[in-house]
């Protein structure tokens, strides 16, 4: 869905042209020996064009594209761009069913605004907390102070976010982390660094 921050503009294209994304399918699971992806169809829907002079228009287009994909009953995987991109995608997920948000990142991303921008790379998790269709929030790997001050940490705790720091993650291991993610889905997974 593209990015709007300098340095992130080429991210989706770089990912698709580089080593990060391969459309090769393994036919058999290397350890278990059973067939994989038997009924999986992957379609590249292209990029939403970035408008550097009107970020709100860019986000409106991204939300519109995501809604169209979700309305078709499909799963959307977005790649590249800055971490403001999940905001229009999360808006497009509006439904009566509660969604569990799983956020893997070094940063908390609970800022209300940065330099007057409320829908940017430091605020997607706060924006999700304001959407009625999101319920539990589990944040994994938090270690950077870059996007959070004491007030943001307090707001996340007040909401009920389960914040698992990188240090705790290494102490307790992946099994215990997975046990803290509520069962039942649906889930929205967002990964940043």
C-alpha cells in the first residue's frame, strides 16, 4: 500500500524486486512431509500510489483498496511503507466481530501525534485502540523508547494492552508469549522494527 515517508517510498517495490518476497511454493513441508499451500492463491494487487502533498488522500485510497480486498472475502497482506500504513487498513477491517491486534515491534506506537500528524508511523496502535472493532492488543518485542513517553505507556496500560518487552520475550520464550494471545481470532498482525 506504499509509504509516505522519505526512505520508505520505494519499500514495497524494493521488497517485491528483492530477495524478501519469492512466489515460489514449497510443495512439501521439509520437516513434516505433508503437502503445503494446496489451495492457496497469491495475487499481487499492486501499490496504492503515494501522494506526498496530501497524505490523507493517500490513506483514503489505501483504505478504499483494502476494503475492496476484504469485501471480496480475501486476506490482505501489505508490505513496505512506514508504520502509518496499518491505520487505513485497520479502518477497512470495520466489522461487528472483535479483532485481536498482535503488534510485533521495537516501538510502542501509542503517540497521539507527532509534529501535528495524528495518523502516522508512531500512532497506529493508539488509532486501533479507538476503533470499536479492535479488542485485545498484544504488543511483542517492545524495546525502543522512540515512539513512547510515560503518558503513552500509561495510556496503553489503561487500555489493557499486554506489553511484552524484548527482554521479557527472551526470558519467557515464544510458547508463553503465544499463550498470552487470546484464542479464537480473528487477528490483525502488524510487524515493524
